[in-house]
C-alpha cells in the first residue's frame, strides 16, 4: 500500500497519465484546444493537491521530531542583562 501511495504522490506519474489521456482524446477526434485547456486545469489541480498533502505530511513529521523545543538556560537569561 505504501508503494501505491508513493506512486500516486509523484507528480511525474500524474503528468504522464494526463498526457496519455489527452493524446487518446485528440486521437479520437476531440478538439485540441479543449483537450489542452482541460489538461492544464487537471495538472494545476493535481499540483495544488499534492503540494497541500506534502505540506501536511512535512508539518506532521516536523511536529513529531521536535516534541520538546529547546528552552533557554537560566544562565543565558541572567547573562544577557534582560532579567
């Protein structure tokens, strides 16, 4: 299942799939302008969704690895003259 997730989260796979479908649509006689417009829209949506998912994934991994942020030492606070 993780292999399928890795494949589906790869933008190059989506570009190839959209290109294949667009090529078949043009070969079947669909208007090239319409196919190009739809393909561009689909690729834009896929890009935004993948970026959002990768951002969530990165945020989760960052949150898990940094469970306890560094606290300044008491000596550091005393030496800076602020308190």
